[in-house]
């Protein structure tokens, strides 16, 4: 950076221009990926379900809850809605499943689909003599006969596998099914979706089965969760529904964008009036920061909500705050008679510890908020975290490069 500041600054300018095209969709007819917007910006429904875990053993409850979340998420995705959010939350001793559906048009249909208990069933696979295979209607074996599914590991190879246990009645049905299908696959469906088709190696008795395959630990764990979601009775009940109209969401978005733009312009005007020469570079750095941050939000797929916009707007002030610390230090050095370039170097060097410590404390707070709070606060925490990281880059790198390239090495006048 010290050797080629102009070249590095040129790269930043180019990246900023690209980010500007990427952030604003449809610029000069260019098609870019759309923004991911939350239901508070585009309208939709916020549904809260209570999961009945009274009949689920304590050891299986976590797996069942995760499996239910996975099943409901796949159900909601069938609607093709904009970025559905499905997550679980604790409320006292109760476990809730929260579904946020943005842009849904038929909420009653969504409620009916989400409210059904997942259905797991086993089906025979028949070959018709060619390469084409088809699945027969479901057999009598369904998820109600499974007592549990667990992630285990092969004692010889250490490979992950899925162990399934059947009750007495299910054990007999499964024994007859495997006897008929030795060296053939048995298809396992959850909500009419194929989740696995293991090949039967031999007739299986005793109500214990193991599914092996070339899957990772994560894939095996997901399979266990899906088995438990469709096997163990854990009904869900809708206890709360909130609807946001598209008009209200769009109005909120316009107000948030207007407020953010006005706030940014006022901050830039303050820097120009108060710091004059340095304020010009602070204003340019702030524009670069805003475009790069918004481009990063869109690139990594952050779902923007009103809380997320609030987090981003907050970081704009924090980005300027770092510049203020630097400029005040630079002013102190210029009063000592140092040339402008030496004063800038000393200003950055002495301001860095304060910038570092204040931003690290904000980063820690954002991480805690992200991992220990609900969705709306998570959106705020995520945009705050990303914004702080980019603002540190903007203050220490972008502003510094601008001053190095455009500030002349001349004695500064004393105030």
C-alpha cells in the first residue's frame, strides 16, 4: 500500500463502480440478482407454531425439532415465495416454530400446508425391464412404526450411518418388505419427496436397520432429523399470525431509504463544513463505504429488513466517527509544524488504537446479538457486523489512500 497507493486506490474505485451497478438493479439495462427483502419490507405473514413434544423422549426432542424445521422449510419453498425464514425459538418450557413468509398471496393455503404433520412412508421400487424405474404406491410401513433414528458410525471404517428402530408391529412389516426386496432399493419418502433409496442387502429381522452410503456426517444427521420428523408424533399448532400488507412494507422501505439518504448527506455536509480539506476525502470515503457495503450485503445474500437497514445506517455514523478521530489527531500533529504527509501518517498511527478497540467491542456485541437473539435482531446484528468491518477498512485504507494520493507534501499552516 505504501509503494503503490495510486494503483490500489484505482482498484477500490473500480470495485466501487461495479458495486454501484450491482446494488442498483436494472442500471443501463443490466440484470443483476434481486435484493433479498424481509416481510416487513415487501409484505407477508409472520406465523408462530407451538410444537407438542409431550410424547417425544427428551433425547430425541432436538432431532425432532430440527427435522420439523427442515420439513416446514421445504414445504414453504414449494410456494416459490421470497426468501422464507423458518426457525425455532424457546418460550419458557415451550418450543415454537416461527415461519416468516414474504410476498405470499394465499396465506390460508400456506397455513393448511404448514400445519400438517410430516408423513414418512416406505415404497417398493420396480424395474420394468429397461433403465426406467418407477415406485409403487406406499407400503403399509410408515413413520408411525419407527421408534427412533440415530446417527451412528461403522465400527470398522468409522463412516457415518443411520440406525433405525421399529416397534414390534413395524418390525414384522419391515421384515416381510426386506425379504421381498433383497438386492433391490426401498424408496423412503417424506411429504411425497424422496429422501433416500437404500439397497436391501439381506432380509432384516429384529426391528433394527442401518442405512449406509457415501454421505458426510452432516448429511447423515440431516437424514436422521428427517426420519424423526416423520416418525415421531410432534404436532404443531398455530398460536399467532401477523400479516404485513405489501403497501405498508413498501412505504416502510421508502421511508427507510429516504431517511438513510438524508442522514448520509447531512453527515457528509458536516464533514465538509467542519474539516474542509479533509472533509472532502471523508465524504468520498463515505460514498465508497456505502456502495461497497451494500454490494457485499447483496453478494452474500443478506435478507434486508427494517432492522437490518437500521444497522447499516448506524454504521455510516461509525465510519465517519473513525475519520473524526484520525483528523483530530492529524490537526494536533500539524500544530507541531509537521508537513502534511507526516502529520497524516502520525494521525493514523495514533488514532488506530482507539478505532480498533471501539470497533472490536461493537463486533463482539454484534456477534452475541446474532447468535443469541431472534430473527429481527439477527438482521440488525448481521448488517452491523459487516458494516463495522467494512468501515474499518474504509477509515484505515480508503481515507488514508485518498490523502496519500491527493494531499501535497507541504508544511501545514498553524491554526
